[in-house]
């Protein structure tokens, strides 16, 4: 079970992924392909419906060409 702070953090990360992707002119499928992920799974991450593992988070960050500090506020 997640508390309100967990949900807020998940939404912030998801929103940041979306913002960066749009700034770079990428589609969700582009990011998913670069990260070696299923496009539906990446879409769930970006909507805050799925929580990526640390390994998957690293793959997404690399696919977007950003550092963790660009996405994570902690």
C-alpha cells in the first residue's frame, strides 16, 4: 500500500519523464525502444501506474539522455 507522499513522488517522476520526452520530441515508443522496454509498460511508467526497478529506471534515464538528478528530486 502506498501513502500520499509515495503517490506524489511517483507522479512527479512520471511527469518529469513525460516533460523530458516531449522536450526532446520523442514518442513513448521511441523511449521504450531505446530503453529495451515494452511500449505499454513505459506508458504505464509515464502515467505513474507502474514503478520501475532501479535497473529499468537507469535504462529510461539513458534512453532520455539525462542524469538521475534531472528527474529525481531527492
